């Protein structure tokens, strides 16, 4: 998926006189394009080292840096200060993915969830109209879903009562499916099955 530096050098040596070596400036640009936003020479811990080795995770890290900067520009000073502290906490949480059984999947999900959160909270995408649902056994608590098709990745903000979760779009054989930790929203032919922290809800959109 992402050739190592050694493999790239070996290819260049094999070509020998058949092709000129890439100019130094282009080598620097190519390296920058595949590196994360932080200095890999100073990477500490398993997760940062993983990001430095993985081109896709490195690209997510660059996207994170750019999105965070844009959101910070939109926030007033007091909110920006709070979000700066939150971002530091998020980095610590991302780095805790070394404990996960699948470290890469954990890191990827951490980036994707935070990216969507920054896009929404930073006013970088237009908020859609939320859809209300009637769910069996949930008459006293509102169930809402706002579908963000213009975020990257696509997401849904799910609200049950006073609790809210950002769920990311997930593969589905049919219908629309969004998932987060302990949460799954699956809509198929007008009916919704919502797994919500151990509860299974059967819902239909309100007319």
C-alpha cells in the first residue's frame, strides 16, 4: 500500500542509467506529501510511529491539522481556548490506541470522528435539518438524526434524549448505516433499527 523508503531507493538504483534520479527538491516534496503534520524524527510511542509508517494515517493527520486550523480561525477566543485543550486531550486519547487489539483501526476511527466533529463545530459545513423518529418504548425521549453528507467522511449526529453521538457512515448491503462505539443506526425501507448502548430500538421517521 505504501512502499518503504528503502524500496524507493532500491528502485532508483535498479533503473540506473535508464532514468535520471529525482531532483532533491522533488524528493523533499514527495517526502512531505507522505508524512504526517508532526516531525517523525521526534515520534514517540507506538501510535505516532505507526502513523509515520502508514501513508493513509499520515494523510489523515495532515487533514486533521488543516481542519483544526480552519476551525480555530472561526471560533471566538474563549471557544478556541477550550477546543485547544480538547485537542490535546484528543491526541492523548488517540495515542491510547496502542492498547487496542487493532491499533490501526482505532487510530483511523479516532481521526475520522474528530475530523467530522471539527467540521461541524467549526462551522465548516452547513448543518442539515434533523429528522425526528418515533421509537417503541421511547415516547418520553426525543430521537433525532442529522445527516451530514458533506463532511469527510459522511456522518450522522444521533440524539437520544439528552445524549448525542457522532456516528460515521459504514458499509451496508442495503439502506443507510452509521456506526460509533456502542451505537449503530441502520435505516432500510423507511424503518430504522437503532442500537444504543445496549438497547435495541425500532423506529420510524415522523411524518
